[in-house]
C-alpha cells in the first residue's frame, strides 16, 4: 500500500509541478496575484478550496459517476484563468483596500474552477489507475501530490512577488495587475491554440 501511495503521490506531484501543466500553473498565478507572503493563511484556504473542487470531480469522473467531453474541458480551462485574471483586474481598479480582503466570490471561483480543472486532471489520472487496487487510496495519494506541488508553486510565486515588491519597490497593486495580465495573455494564447 505504501508503494502504491508513493507512486500516486509522485504521479500527482509531477503532473502539477511540471511545465506541461502550464494551464494549471497559470491558474495558480491568477489566484495568487492579489496576495503577498503576509496573506499566506488566506491563500492556503483559497488553494485548498481549489483542491477540494478538483478532488470531487476527480473522484466522480474516475468512478464513472459523470462523464465529460475532454475537448470542452480543455477549452474552458484557459477561460477559467482569464475570468480569474479579469476578476483580479476589476478588484484592483475599484479600490486598493479591497485588494487585501478575501471575498466569498474568490472562494466560489476557486471551488468552481477546481471542479473544472479536476475534469482536466481526470483523463490523465484515469489512464494511470491500477485496476484491482484501492481507487480511494490512488485518488487520495494523487490529490495529496497535487496539493504539495501546488503549495510549492504558490510559495515560488509569493517569493518572486516579495522580491519585486520589497526589493525592487514595485507597488503591490502594480505587481498584482502585471501577474493577472500575464496570466490572461498566456491563457488567451492557449485558448486560441486550442481552437
């Protein structure tokens, strides 16, 4: 069982902590854009909401409770990143104070888009499942691997943000707008490429 857990942990970790997972990394960039290292607790809750969302759909798709058209999922993932980036830009334009408050809208977006991204993960995971082994154990290990990978990516994003805002003295709202704009632009390119 430990060997199976380690295998699926590694599969999940390497799936997210990889440049081939650019779309999921971009979503994390967009989610992190409004936060600094000081906000790590709030951001951890937000990332966990995303993980809960994709864990639910991973389980449902893997158990054949729901079936998804992977073509639509692959098109909607860049759209989810673009919507998150646009939400950030709207928050930044409205009022600088709202930049540091975590809203229920952000939680709902993270959870909902987590469902969508879980559908994207599901096709990959389904192709790696061992028949006859515990599906729950494989899903749990895969999700923990993804969560650890996500946390490491988020830490890197926050550290880069710290360098730019504290050392190079770029205003936080400018940094957040730049990250959101970058995530939007690359996602738009990915969407056009998918089409």
